[in-house]
């Protein structure tokens, strides 16, 4: 796929997420997806590494029960070969504590054979953890 096709695939995943269509997000992913979001798993219930569609679906369920998006915006898409880098910003409300946190993020995607095969998010894990702590 070309860089533009890779960007379009990633944009499809974000569009599905913004509609709450997790099935649509999963359709853009490889069956063997390697999904990683850093952070303290003892505090934030959805962080860590997930492998495969079933585990990623579990991630989205845990995310939805733990926090709600007040703002989630991908702002810039950068393609290089089979990689797409996305710069964005977010603000989340944590259900269990009532707190919010906001930060900027970077998402890294690898695309192979028309599917997303790796995903990694980099953001302010300290701000996220502080909002989740009782």
C-alpha cells in the first residue's frame, strides 16, 4: 500500500472509534495485531500490551468502562513506508474518580497487507495515572 493508502486506513480506524463503532476499528486490524499502551496497569485498567483481535476488543471494553472521551482529536498524519505516525490531543473523564486529564499523544502504526499490524501510543502516563488514583 502507498503512504496515502496507509493514512486512509488509519483514518478509517479513527472515524470508527469516534462513532463508537469498535467492530469497525477491529476490521482495520490484522488478526495478529500487537497493541501497546504504556502505563501502570495496577492503576489504569486498560494499559499494557494486547495481542490479537480478542485482546484488543477487551482493551476497548475496559477503556469504555474506565473513562469517557471529552475530546479525542488526531491532528496530523505522517506516512513513511509502511508506518503512519499520528499526533493528537485528548481530554478524558475518569468514571471511578470523577477526575479529568488531558494531554497530547503520538500513535505509531505499522501496516502490512492492508491491515494495521502494530499500534503503540505515547502520552503523559503520569497525568493519566493521577486521574485514576483514588
